[in-house]
C-alpha cells in the first residue's frame, strides 16, 4: 500500500516546525532586547545636560549627540534596508540623524521613534527570512547575524555615551540586564 502524500507533508512540517519555532523565539527575544535597549539609551541620553551634548572625549571622537543619533541611524538603516528590504538614505544622504538645529529633546524623540519603527518591522518579519544571506560590506551574512551585529553596535555607542557621562561627573544609570 502506498503512503498518502499528506502523511509525507505532515512529517516534513513536523520536522521543520521546531526550526520555525526557534527562529520565532529568536525574533521575540531580539524584540525584547531592543525594547530594553531603547529604555536604557533614553535613560543615558536624558542624564546628559543639553549644554553637554557636544562633549567629546577627544578631537577624533564622536560627540555625545553624534553617538546618540548614530545609534538611531544605524538602527534605522540595518532594520529597514538590510532586514526589511526597504531602501533608506545612506549616511551621506541622511538629514534626519544629523544633529544640526536639533534640541536634546528632539534627538531623543527621533531615536525613540526609530526603535519603535524597528520593533514594529521585526514583529512582521517572516522568520524564514532570517537565514537569507546578503553582502554586508564585503562579508556574507544572514539577517540573523545582522540583528546580532546591530545589538552589538548599539551597545558599543551607548557605552561611549556612558563614559562621557562619567567624564562629566555624572553617574550613569545602573546597568540593565538583557539589553
């Protein structure tokens, strides 16, 4: 007796389901991390007085404001262009994430809105796309790897902002786990 095709399909789906479930967990974990990171970045930014937003540790360093807006730009570009497939301006073309004429309050609002947009985009992602490979500045990377790189990038620039707080005699917020 020949096995009906639906039995074969059932077993294939049964085998693949744990993979999709793992990827779905990755997305929900990553979203939680971005939500926590948004709160922590905002706390750090709020502590620096507006008149110190141009502070930089050295001449070649980014200023506090530039670090903050760079977090926003990179989050926007990576989440939309690389993960979501939505074309966004390059750093050279961008005007949203440049500090010219923006207040402290406006910069924080821009970065917070960017976190919210990235999270909304990730909530809609087809988890099967996480394994899609693409060129990342000459490296072959999956969208999952780009998510992880993005989390590292946010941490890197937020850490610089925390050092700037300390260099200005300001105690940074307590470290928050899983962000």
